C-alpha cells in the first residue's frame, strides 16, 4: 500500500502529547496501543516538534483525513500540555477549522483520552481540586463545537501515579477496544448532531 492509500485508510488520528514519555506509566502504554491499532495514525507531538515549530500544513492534512481525532495526554494544571495547546493555536485557523469557509473538520469527532495525577475523589468541592472533573471540560467541548465537531465522552484514568498494574492494563485494553470499534460505540447513537457555531467576519482574529 502506497503512502497516499495508507493515509486514506487511516480514519483515526491520535495526537499524543507528553513532555516526558520516559516518566509516563500510562500514556506511554496508550501510545504503543494506538500505534498497534488498525486504521489509526499517531502523531507524537513532542517527538515531531521538540522546538515547538509546528508544521501547520502537515497537521492540517492529517486532521482533515481523519474522522476521529483523539487527544491523548496527561492533564497538567487542569488543562493540556503546552505543545497540545500550541497545536490548537497554530493548526485550527480561521477559515480552515472555523469561521467563514472553515469547514475542514465539520462532522468529525473529537475524543479526549487523559490521565490525572490526583484520584477521582480529589475532583470534588470538598477536596483540594475544588471542582468535579467535568468542570474542566468546557474548553475542550467548545473547541470541538466551534469546529463543528462532536465531543465524545472522555476516557480518563484518575490517580495514574498510583494506579495498579491491573488497572492500567484494563484502561489500555478499553482504549484499544474503542479504537478498534469506532464508530460503533453504543453511546454515540445518543449524542446530538455536531453543533453549528458561526463566527462572523467582524469577530475574526486579525494578524
């Protein structure tokens, strides 16, 4: 299979963003599972762009060819690692990903696959993170909505630093199974259609 045909057959794009894979207990295994999944293309952002100089045309091409875009990363300071954020800033441009004529990602799905250092119980009004984990999801959800994408229910492993080997293995297997069976997930049938967020030209970013 030539490169063009191979890319056409890859319906899932995994954007893997971890600043230090050597120290990863969970995300490194998730990365390996993604690389082994059929129909899946993996882009290791920190491996590709150690200088943070993102090849925007290459990333836009990869994203436009996928039906499912997976964000695979640890939660850092209640958000994504800095290179993943820079990917959003540089790649999701007005007129391409959103706004007038920005339809490249419309109808696609976005899926967050993340880990947290603190246990699930720490994401509670009575604990040190002060909010339920869902409270930190709106930036992801609205990014997907602005681009006309569905935001699928996240897959999150809390307390990754202290997770047992059995819990990690189960989490990786769930991830692998979801990659293999997409889009045939029962919960997808109950999700609403992709939203429409029209950004007027008067509100477009200026150079």
